[in-house]
C-alpha cells in the first residue's frame, strides 16, 4: 500500500470528507486551515492552524507532505505558487487563479464556445449608468463569494445606487436567468482524455444555498449529453487533475448555461459517497496521488438534504435512521444560521 502523505488546504466539511476518503486508501492527511476550530481536525491525521499567507507555517506544512491539494478556491495564488516550488500542487495553481475570479472564469468558458449567463464588469460608479441591458440581474463580487455571499439581486439602476457599493472591490453584474432547474456535473480527471464522470445531479437552492441534490436529474437526453460534454471539455482544457464540478442553469426554453466551475469536490456530490462504487472524494485522492482509476459504477439513485443551522439538532439526538439513510455530522462546534452543519443521503 501507498505511504503517501497528502496536504489539504482548508478544514471544512470538504476537507473532512477528503480525509475520510484518504484514510480508506491508507494515505495520511495533514490539513492546513486558518480556522482554529476547523471541523476537519476530527477526521485528519495532522492539523496546522495558520493564516494562508504565513510563510513559516506554510513551510512547515510543505515539509510534512508529499503533495498538496485544496478544498476551496479562495486561497491566495502566491501561496499555492510558493508551495508548488517544493511539492506538487494539484489541481495546479493557475487553475485556481483563473476560477477564483468570476469574470476570468466566464471569459474562459465562453472562449470554448460554451454558454454562460450574460455579464458585465462593474468597477466604478460611472459604470452603473450603462447597465440597463443586464437587468434584472445579480451583482456579485468578482472574488471570494460562496453560498450566495457577496451577491445582490438588482431590478433597476436605482437599486444599485441605493446599495452604496464599496468600489474598493470589483464586481460582475450577471443577467438573471429565468431558471427552470439547476444541475451539476462532477468529473474526476486523471490525465489526457482519461477521466470518470458522474451523471448530472439536480440541485435545489434555498436563499442561494444548496438544499437538495438528487440523482437522476429530471432532464432531457440533450441536456444530459450537453452538460457532460461541456464539463469534460472544461476539465480537459484546464488540463485538470482531480475532481471538478461544473454548476449549470437550465432556463425555461431548455437552454443550458454554465453557472460556475468549482475546482474541487462539491457539496452536490456528497451523495456519491453512498450512491457510487467510488465517491468524488476517493476519486479526487486517487487522481492527485496517481493511483489506479477504477471504472465508475452507479449503485443506487439517491437524494441528499443539507442540514443548515439548527436543522442538525434533532439528528444529533440519535434520531432513528432507516437502512437506506446515511447521516453525516461535520462536527462544527458552533451552530450558525445559514451554516452547513451536516447532511443526510437517502438511497432511493
Ligand atoms: P456561489 O459562489 O455563492 O455558489 P453562484 O453564482 O453559484 O454563487 O450563485 C448561487 C445561486 O444563486 C445559484 O445557484 C442560483 O440559484 C442563483 N443565481 C446566481 N446567479 C444567477 C443568475 N445569473 N440567474 C439566476 N439565478 C442565479
Ligand atoms: Mg454556486
């Protein structure tokens, strides 16, 4: 068996589930996180608490591991670039730099002739007057957003003026898509034209936070084929190694749009733990550690429900689960509103 030691940047639920998958493969994990209470401490072998620009602690981290991967995209590029001089960072740092900027990400996707929402950059006050074409829309910070954070729905130019935007940051205004459905496609790429792809997952959001994921997605064959084709083309073009997720919108006229790319494992893929022979987490570890690729097989259809904030409480009190239900507690210390605390997957 392999003696590899993997470093993971970020200690949330994705880092936890990556650690669990690594353990199964006999790979040791060291998590580096800027949250002293990071829940992944409960699942990894070794934990370093430090800021993402703390050069000394990052050096210590580098010494302990054979390669480094990450569970979230908002890591300073300089840090990943520095680490990559000593130990391989996978997916490579340039992928992360591209995707952490919403405009660069969408420009990249459009260059592949793949449809995204319509968008415009908003950098200064005088830009606001010219935005009529993109309304109604959603104003988003170009960097650092997740779970709907840093997003403002805009109906009229007046709405934007009222927001009193802080222009020390840059923004993107996206035209609102009249959504019929949202789906995601998860791909794990091992090398040139060498990947495994999970079937599209149908996602329902509440307050811009993922609430339900289900397979099979109720979509046409066209959308199924197109979404898988686009996701694998994106992974190929990025020369990506590891698990990646593409989030899509489907509008009321059955048009498919790429919403965003997550250069990492994804919340909508939690159901792959119970529904497939190899989960998105195990596949990520396999790909970045150059382990064998196992042909992917779906074992069950499934539905995942995110437990947000206080919704975790009854489950922590030993609720009786059926044989087809799997409960995961991320062991986050503090229950906060809008915080993803755990999930339940039901095989159907
Ligand atoms: P985050 O990085 O927070 O996940 P997203 O861009 O994926 O940001 O937005 C979160 C959710 O908000 C989406 O899944 C979707 O439900 C809604 N949303 C975002 N942008 C649009 C848009 N242009 N049109 C319609 N709905 C949108
Ligand atoms: Mg999203």
